[in-house]
């Protein structure tokens, strides 16, 4: 009798153990990212926090090179049918692969969705559905040397005047030794797109049927950029390098570059200030850059998709988006994050965050058109041609518009 | 007698001035070539402030060996180095075997459609690798080689460039040698192994060295065909130090110095053959 009891007890234990193991089966999800070595420990810490809450989920972080490499790999993986569970994606990468994505929005509460910063909702919404969620976002701001630019320019007119005033040809040899400002037309066409937005323009018309870059707003933006050209360093490299060398007084760049730009200021032996971009004829908006997170629906199990959505929602929690912003040099992506004590304390301790935060809440994102990548390149070329004087503003824009029109027809 | 002495002195002087000019030019050329290496090594030992300083600081004030430790810890470089070595060595050996055999066939054997086949093969050199990346990825995935050594080794075991280079070299070996060998009862393979290969050492070394360097530096293929750190190589580790907003130059350079050391050692031991091979095949 005793042995029967023992056997029964043993069976129950085995059954319960089995139930525990199999009912709560571990789920492994893969997250493809392009975060460099400086950011990886912080991303890992976020993952660790998530795993502590969800011991039945495992996350494999896979570095996939720069953004260009990541895009190639995602495209190849979609063709081969083996994309990861999650990946960092730019808006224009998302449009062509929409049908293999698992929309995150429908799995989120209304409060969570309403909490995303306004400038980021549209850029993650496709056909009225929130497919992706913002991840590492930065905003274009004005960096300047406080010793040469005591009061940063607040309008386009002031920007032009200031650039003129601080440009210096020290030895009078006709070559500028210190530039008022700088542009990276081919590498960073966003500098022009910022002006375009502030002038009320856009690359395309509202329904994406026609190129609109060469309208009156586009021309105003390009003419303003060209008016700055005589006082501008035109380069394709990082602006932090000439900044460190004392060859540059102010420039518009992404907030994610703060660490490098500030380091350059230290090397150059001067203080660096940060301000909102000078206000344009229509608004003071600035471009939000950076990627979103997408969940794939292509050979993933429901459990994997659920786990991935859970992780994406976890990243949006105020404490996590604040942590990511503080450690990674990005901006929080939800409204509630800006109201947390942690972020307020951080901003109080880091004054450069005041203009960055204000600018982030007044930002705009890239358009979702699948050919945006090619259009961006066309804009970069037009911007460069106009800035170096190879084409007049209107010729450069007309040429760009024609090429964009061709891209629309593809 | 005196006039002879003057003539000799003149010759000496001419010889000296010629050598002086030659060595000066060589020295300048050498300095220009070595400058990037020097910059790489010194930058790897600078502080981040010194990296950006203007005018540039050539010698760091305080040697920052910590950059090497930081760079090493930024990624699992132990795996990366092992994989780079393993893949570079296996693909080099594999390519040498296939290239020598194919080059011999194209250089010394007669068969139907030889020239057409060779032209088609050369034609494949015109296709940009990037264009083939997605189809290749799909193939590798369907073969279940994704994230395995097979994906990193097997597709690289043959190279049109290697075949072409060796074929050109093999063609310079007189056919009479082959005829004589055959009269003595030597098989084609024995002739290849005993006569052609030893005679072609410089060209073979060139192919080997170019392959080793190419494999050591391969980035995109490895990145696309693998997903775990255990399968990746040194160049993937180097990419980690750059982002779209900036680069940690001092750590990148420290990692680059570590990455380049094996290649330098290899070159030091094989430079004679390498230079001979390049010079004889007329490829620059």
C-alpha cells in the first residue's frame, strides 16, 4: 500500500513538472539591430530587464552592421523567407515589406498608442494601422560655439547674418579659415529637408502622385541654403572633425551626434551650445531621424510574435525609453516619458536637452514612400549641385523633380 | 693617368648623385606608403581628444594601451580571429587546388568549347557581387548553410580570377616540356604536380596571398550569411566602432592594428614570391 502511495505521489510530481515545463515553453526571439559597440551594452541592459520580467522568453540580439547592411540583410531574408522576429527598420524599408509584418499597434492599448509622440505616429502608421513603433530617435538641432555665437540665431535671417559675421579669412588669402556654418549635402540631405519643411514644402504632393520639391516652398528653401553657401563648409565627412579643428562655428546636425560634437568642442578648447533650429517662413519643425521596430509575420510562431510585441511594448515604457535616451544619446519617444521625474532630472542636469526635447515635440519624419531612399539621394545631389554652384536653385530642383517623377512611375 | 682619375671621379660622382636621387625618391615613396600605417598605430594609442586635435598630433603624449583592451572587449574578437584564420586558410587551400587544376586544363589541354567556356567564365567577373547577394543568400538558406561554416567556405573554393592568373602563367611554360615528359611516360597529373606547380610557385603564391587577404578582409558576405558571433570574422568586429553619427577612432584603430598583424606577418614571409608573381604575370 505504501509503495502505491509513493508511486502515485511520484506520478503527480512528474505530471506537474511536465505541465510546468511544457505549458510554459521557452520562446526564443531574434532582434536584428545596427547598434554600434557604444550602444550595445545599453541595449543588452534593456533586454536583461525584459528577460527578468519574462523568464520564459529568450532574446537573441544580432548585430547586422550599419543601416545599409541591415537593410540588405532584411530584404534578402524576406526573399528567402527567414526574417528575424524583430528588426530595426527605417520608414521607407517598411513600406515594401508591409505584408510580411505583424502590426504591433492592434496589440497595444489605446493609452499606449496615444502616448507616442505626435510626430512619430504618422511615420509608423501604414494604411491606418500602427505597424511599427519608434525606437532610436534623434532630432536635428543647431550646434554652435558659445565663444563666437553668444546668442544662437532664432530665424533664418539671423542665421544668415550670423554665418556671415563669424566667417573669417584670417590671413586674407581669399581662402576661408573659419566657416560660419557647414553642410553635408550628399551625406545628410536632411539638412535641406529641414529647410524644405520649415518653408512649408515637401518632396511629394499629399497623395504621392507628383513631385512637389520644385514649387515655391522648395525654391525658398533652396535659395536660403544657397545664400548660406559663401559662408559654408561643404563636405561629406562628419562635421565634428572640422568643428574640433576650429574651422566651424555652427551647424545643424542630429542630436545623436551630441557626444561626438561635444568631444570635438573639448578638443578645440571651446564650449558648445545647442539650440532649436532657426525658425523658417512657415514653422520651426525639424526632422526626426532614426529607426523603428518591426515584428515579422513570416514563419514565426504565434508565441514568438506575441513575445516580440511584448518586447516592443516594453521598450516604449517611459522608464525604458528614458533609459535608452539617456544612455544612447537619443530622445524619448513617448509623451509620458518627458514628464517622468527621471527625465526631468536628466534635463535639469544636462541643459542641452532643453532645446532637444522641445524640438523633438515639434518634429517631422520622413515620408513612407517605398522609393524614399532613392528620392533622398536625388535631393542630396540637387542640394550639392546648388550649394557648390554647379546649378541654380531652380535648375537643381527642376532636375530633381523630374528624377523623382520617374521614381514615382516605377 | 690624371685624366683617367678625373673620369673615374666623374663617374663616381654621377653614380653617387644617381643613387642619392633614387634613394631619396624611394624614401619619399616609402614614407608616403607608411604614413597611413603610422597614423593607424599612433591613433590607436591616443586619447579621443588627441585623435581630433588640430593641428594633428603625430605622437600621443601618453600611450593609451587601454584602447586595445577596450577594443578587444567590445566584441568577441577571440571567435572572430579564429574564424578569420580558419576560413582564410581553408578557402585559400581550396582555391589553390581548384585553380591549379582548372588553369592547367585551360592552358595545356585541348577540349571542345575551351575558349567559349573560358570567355563565359571571364564574363562572370563583370557581374557585381552586390547584385548576386540576395540570390546567393536565398541559395545558401535553401541549402541550410545559413550561419554555418559551409556558407563561408564552399562558395569561395573556386575563383575565376585565380584560374585566369594561373592560366596566363601556365601558358608561358613551353609545350615541349610536356611532350618530353609524356614521351618518358609521365601522366598529365604528374606533369602538373612535378613540373608545372614548382615552376609556377611565384604565381601560386600570389593567388594564395591575394585570396588570403581577400578572405581576411571579407565583410558583407560574412555579415549577411551569418547571425551569430561564433560564426563571424574580424572585419565585422571592426564595423562595430562606427555609426552614422560618429566613429570611436582610437578603438577602431586599435582593432585595426590587431587585425592587420597576421596579414603583415604573412606578407613578410612571402613578399619575395608575391612580388615575383605579380611581376611575371604582368598583373598590377
